C-alpha cells in the first residue's frame, strides 16, 4: 500500500458488467520485461443483491471512470509476475 494512480491513466474500459484496466504496477515496464502488458478485469455490479449472490463479482458505486469505487479489494491472479493487490476508490487505484 501507499501507491496510487488515477484509473483514467490505466487505459480503462468500463462496461455494464466489467471494468478492465492495465495493471498499475506493470504498465510502465518495457516490452521485453516479464509482466509487460497484462490487465486486470473484474466483473462488476451495482446491485447489492447480485453482489451477495455471485462469486467473483465486485460491488461498484459511482458511474464513471473518474468516480467509481469497487468493493472488495482486487487481487490479480498473476502468479509471481507482480502480485498486484489493490483497491479502486473514487476513480483512483491504490495498492
Ligand atoms: Zn502487474
């Protein structure tokens, strides 16, 4: 923890059911580095009912890349690449 980056800087794509963004730890790595270019994708819902009933779904508040918050934290399944584990809070990725 202690690092943060605005979501908007991470090539985000927000659709009705998914949020995708570039891993903030790895986005600035060079192309020949291990871990270059992977992204983080989470399934999202604004419904607390669906969130409670569905595994591997994040509860979203807010409407835009600039202000969304997700719950709970996100642990990227990257093995030994970067171990990204962070939060999206009000449009900012914190890890
Ligand atoms: Zn990464």
